[in-house]
C-alpha cells in the first residue's frame, strides 16, 4: 500500500473538517475549536513536534491532564508519523520511569505541574500553560505538509492496566483504531446530533477511542472536562449542553450516591455508557429506576482490541442485566477451554478474539506476545459464558477465580449478592490463602453506615450456596483502583494475605 491510501487516525478528523468546517468540534474551559480550526492546530502541532528533532516512528510520551492540548498532541503525533504513548498522570517514581523507559520515549509532552515528577534525563515539552508550550507555539508554526502516515503504521502504545502484572504496551496501528472507531459508532449509536461530555482520563483507551475520536469522526460537538466532577456534569445536563455520558461503574455509583441525584433535572441525559469494569446489577437497577427513559449501554473490551469488543444496547438489557452484550462490527469472539477448544453455550471458558482491531503484539515483549496469541486468536484472560443468542456474560478474570475447597467460585456473583445489602457501598471479593479451603472466599467491603461482619455473612448465606458465601468480611475505607476504575484485586490479596 502506498502512503496516503489507507485510513488513518488523523484522517478521521481531516474528513470531518472538510465536511463541517464551521461546526464546533471541541470545547474545553473557555476555549472552543471548530473542526477547521482543530484540524489546522493538529497540523501545526505536528510541525512543532518534528521541529524538536523527532523522526517518524519515535515514541512520544503524553503525561498530562484532560485538555484540548492533550487531544491535539495525540492527533499531531498521528499526523507526524510518531507513536503516542499515553501515561497515567497519577504515576510517579518507578512506575512512571518504567513506562517511559520500556517504551523508549524520545520526548515527553507534560503539563507543567507534572514536570517535576519526570526522571531528570527525560526530554520534555510542556503541553500548555507555559511560554514555549506546544499550544503556545501553534500560531507561529507552519502547518505540516510532509508525507502521510500509512494505515499499517504504529500510532499508539496502549499500556495495559497492570492489574495482574507489569503493564505491557499494546502496539496499535492506524488501521486497528479506525476499525474500532467504526465499531464504536455503530454499536453505541453515536451521531453528530449528540452532545457528549468527556470527563474520564483521555490517556485511557475507553474515553479516547470509544467516544472522543468516534464522536469527532461523526462531527459532534464535544465537551472535555478535567475530571468527572458531578456538579459540572449535572450542570451541563441541566443546561442542555450534554446528553451523552460515559463513566465506569465506580463513577456511576458515586453519581447515584450524591445527595442531589434525586433532585437535579437529569431528564436531558439520553445516552449512558458504562464499562471498564463490571457494573453491579443492583446498582444498574437503581439507576434505571431513577432514570427510566435513559438508554444504558454496557461497553466491554480491553486495551489490546482498541478497546471495544462487545456492547449490550438499551433494548437488550431486559432479562440479561449482567451481560456485556454481543460482539461489535469488526470483532469475532469464541469461548474456549484451556486447550483452545470451543466449549458449549452456557459453559464458562476464556473468551478469545480475532479482529482487525487487535494490537500487533506487545512492544519489545516477544514472549508475552507469543503467549497472548494462539492460532490467530487473542487470549483475553477473561472468563465468560456465551448463550445461544450470541450474548456474552463475563464471569471473572481468569486469575481472579477463587479455588475454595477444590470448587471454583466466580467473585462477581458473590459481589452482586453483597451489593444487594443497603449498607454496602462497594465490595471486592478475593481468595485468600487458607489451610482448610486452599483459598477462602473473602469480601472486602466499603460500608455505607453501620454494619457488622456477622450481618453481611448472614445476608450472603441467604442468597448464595454455602460454598460461594464469604468466609470473612474485611472493612476498608476505599478500594485500590487503577486509572480506568478497575479494582486492583492483586493489591488486596497482597495486603491481606499475611
């Protein structure tokens, strides 16, 4: 394929700019960008980056908060033929140094307030709010007019969440992400008339690649927030400036627990997307009861597939509230046993994928790449059940299944049972070493109000078979999470295993 013939990430924006140049593309704080202005800013930012001595294929770390500058920098990397490396802005110390070193980042784009966290030997360029920042240099820089990227070129290293091991950089091509954008548009019913608000971290693949970039592809007006601030989100909904919102279950739980959740006028919210971790069924039921006209979409996947793999649409929730839906447009999935053979519908097994959305492997990790792919199928590490109609239900992470007395217990069912108790704000169920049971089913609970261990054990035993019920309940003030809101059960096991 010759350069320019394939579809690219920055080409998605360029087409929208030609189609609707005067429409507002992005609002952030006091700034707004039309599609034409945004596309021009991306071309100028690409020139700034290449003017820093970078060459096509170089990796560029991105260590910043949500902003219009962060988005422009990503698209500028794509246009300049650079490989964008999004970095969790909460990382510090060895964790931060590991990602920058493992990716071989030649330059790090960072917000000024984060600069002092970076290793001293790293080349940096401020993203914004500084005299020589990327954003400040756009007006004085000519637009990039060099060769276009090819669809098979790498455009991003999406580092896995690292819930079970060190993060790995999933190598994403333009081709993979553009396929994923089309899958997201069709499965999530995204349209130019929607008014989406983007409040989750843009370095995370879900907010960037399932919502912001696909919404730019269809020509919507996008509001970017620094963080999922409930006051700001509710204000935008009441003002008619937002009718579409994505948030992980932890944020939806927080919004539903707000004192003003029942009094604010949220009728303008039309589309609610949840994902990144399993939504407790009792929480979803409470949300649907409060907002009966709101359409809920369950979006499931993982970094290595761009990240969207399955969606449960609003009209599909009845009777399958715990399902993550059916595969999206460009994804094929199977449920297999340890030998990679299909298991019958209704039988738990590992879900595996085949798709043009998939990564090319893990950056500089050939052994991990070989282990993740078998006969062209990617091994997800998720334990799932498929029904006869093609709907998938995620039972657990394979590594989080608990072996209690020789019987395998999926933590999700235990967690749903405990969420049904009014005094449980959040819960994570893990297996802890036990002389009798091998692993004892243990519930780690963030309580809401007064409750005892005995009360919760009794409640669980009334709802679950005896071998699934927790043997212990531990109380904590909060659960450890990664940037996407996933509970870090590995940290809980390490903390309480002694």
